[in-house]
């Protein structure tokens, strides 16, 4: 419950203030609070699979930890999906990146905290009696549809990250450091990352297809791993404007703090909590990054592109 409230709080903050990493790294590179971008990324992402493995094996929600499942069992398949994602995210992608901007220490610490909580929640859930009973109840279309969406989302995430990596590789081979409004800036003054307008795949429609594909990935995972938390009748009358107004309403956070934990979204299981938290934390960055692209490249940037959801947002 409290992690959800914290995510909503960060949504409000990062919608106004840029998270200090990547293209929004502070210009004063001498600050003692700035850390190596690649190393800090690996650190904050690796804690998630480690805590996941620990809680999955110890099964804290069970009276006694069950024996290791075979790889054909649904919860073992989902555990493998989780570990594949974080192997790519924590090791493969950053180690293939030629360079990465420094990050503020607060970003690293926040990432470590989130990933510890997320790894524990997901590992505990998938090894829990509820998850094993639900997943072993028999074949259901939601499991296979969810796995298909997970595969498509992961492939799309890797593909669009590769487009960004290719921009950096080409810039490094040509000795460029940065592009400002289509003009090269001499890198001898200060070392900065190279940015250019990405093209290909869903970049023709949105500025952050890697975020969008990751949401598809985790939506598929949640659909395969847990019951859908909302009845369609409960969603009537919900609009983006209404949800946004609730997020900015202080009463929302007062209610979260005062409400007994067992009464807060009782049907919202960890896979769905993870998906919603990812969206809440990544949406402001996509919005701010979309604005940055327009400010940086002005008329050169495709005006028809949305920020993160094709044709909508």
C-alpha cells in the first residue's frame, strides 16, 4: 500500500522536476553526488533478480518452502520470464552501451529501493500458495495470451533500445559528442552524450516506444500470472482526466495512509501493482523527455509523434 502511495507522490514530483539522470543529468559534472551511469544502472537493476530469487526459493508466504518446480510449471515459466527481463536490463543492455550519462546518487538509491521491494513482492507472490493454485488450476487463455504479449513486449523493448544504442555507436565512431538543432558541437570543451532523433519501428509514432513496449511486456506478465483485478463494471466513468485529478488530490494520499492495508485494493496482486507502478513512474519521464525532444530539435522533430502511447498520449 505504502509503495503505491510513494509511486503516486513521485509521479507528481517528476511531472514537474526532471529526474537527474540521462539527458537530465545536472550540468555540474564535478558534484560528488554524481555517479558512473553504467555502474549505477547495473547496481540498481541487479538487486531485483537477486531479491526475487531469494524470496522465490524461501517462499515467505508459505508455511514451508515448496520443492523447486520443473520448468514446465506455469509459475516456473513466469519466474524465468522475470529473470530473462532483468538479465537483459541489468547486464546485457548496459554492458553493450558505449557510454551513459552520469546519474545523481538519489536516482540510484531510489532505484535500489524500488527494485528490492519489487523483487521481494514478485518472488513472494509467484511462490505463494495462491499463485501456485491459481496457475495450476488448468490451462486458461489469459496465460497464453499474456505470455505472447510478454514476448512481443520484450522483443519490442530490445529492438527500440537497439535503435538508441546504434545512434551512440555511430556517434562514437564519427567522434561526435552532441547534436544541437542538427548541428555538431565540438566535444573538446566538455564530454557530453550524443543525442539525435531516433527513427524506425514505433519511433514513427511515439518518442518512447521502449517504455510502451515494456508496459505491454508487464501487462502480458500480469495477465498470465494473476486474475484481472477489476471488473469492467467498476471501470465505468473512469477517464484519464478523472484519474489525473485523483492523483493530484491530497485527499487521495490521506486516504491511503489512514486506510487499513487489507482494505486497499484487495484484488490488486503484485504483478498488477508492478505494472501500475511502472506506468506511474515512467509516464512523467516520457512526457518530460518528449518535451525535451521538441525543445532540442524544434521544427526538425516530427510534430505528429506522441509521447508514449500511439495516437493518444
